[in-house]
C-alpha cells in the first residue's frame, strides 16, 4: 500500500495492532480473526502518514557495525556509553566498570567473539537481577497488583511481555543498556498489564495516574543507538 509492503498476521486478539520495525522500517499488522481484508487495508491506509514518518526516522538513525567485542568498541550500560577494554588473563575472568568511561573485560587467552558476547550478556542479566526486584517491590502497592514471577530473556521485538493469568512478566535483557528510568517504565508497563491486558484507554489512564510522563520514557526507550536493535514502534507510543 502506497509502495510499502505490509505483513499481516491473523491472531485471536481483540484489537488490530500495527508495528514498524527498525532498521529498515518493516511494517507488520497483527489483526483479529474477525476483521476482513478490506478492514485491515483501511486501518493501514489511515496510518500511512505515521508509517512513513517512522520509516523516515529509522532511515536517519546512525548505524553501528556488528559488535566484535574487542578493545575500543562502544558498549552501553544503564544509558551510559563505555569503551570496552579487553585483557587476556590466566587468572580471574569477568567484567567490571572502570570509572565512567571504561568497561573492562578479562578473558582467557584465545577466547572468541561469541564467548565474549555471552560473557557480557551474563553480566547484563546479573545487573538486571539486582535492579528489578526493588522496582517491583516499590510499584506493587502503588499499582495494587502482585507479581508472582519475573524472568529475563533476549527478545527481538518487545521490551517486555506478561502472562496475566499466572501474574508473570518477562523483561528483555537489552534493557540493561538503557537508562534506569526506561527500565522502570517497562517494569511498570508490564505490571499494569496484569490489571488491564490491552493498550486501551483504561490502560493509559492507569499509566497516567501511576507514572505521569511515562510517554517521555517510552520515547527515550525507543531511541535506538545500536545496529542490531529490532524494537517495535506503535502509534500508541507503546
């Protein structure tokens, strides 16, 4: 439509959801089973201006090459940019921050790229495990919901997801790279979904009441600075 290819996936959901994905601006629609093709086409056409705007934003974003986890590369933690310093060691291995500029990675001699990447993501997950419990504990009484379980995993198109039936939330390990207010926003976002599963007016009202200015955090969260990010953008700002 309008020279843009649109992928349509039918799901057992109540509302149509349209997403535009970096870096190329791929467009995907999740549509309820009850909507026919004409209704889906009309919904996409009504949002063509927004789709084109998002694709233009992605085209303007700077791109980085694939990370090789060697000294001198830029890597992010809690919104801050660090230079990586890799040192081979026959002793203790691991990652630590050196002041506000350097991230030191000590590895065994001949440790390959994939093993270095795995080490960094283990470190990221460990840092998230330190942060997330205190955020959940602070927000449970404020939202009026109890989280039975939470877990971390790498996800390509979502910062978080939840299962309201069992009160479990999942959080993307990439959140370790983002500023703490962004991490807090995603945790709160998923906790509110335990109360209201949809991105409807009630959801937005709860978010407005609990976390005024949450849309600013959402905008910051989706401001990419990494080449391999594939985060979804939606016209609702979620």
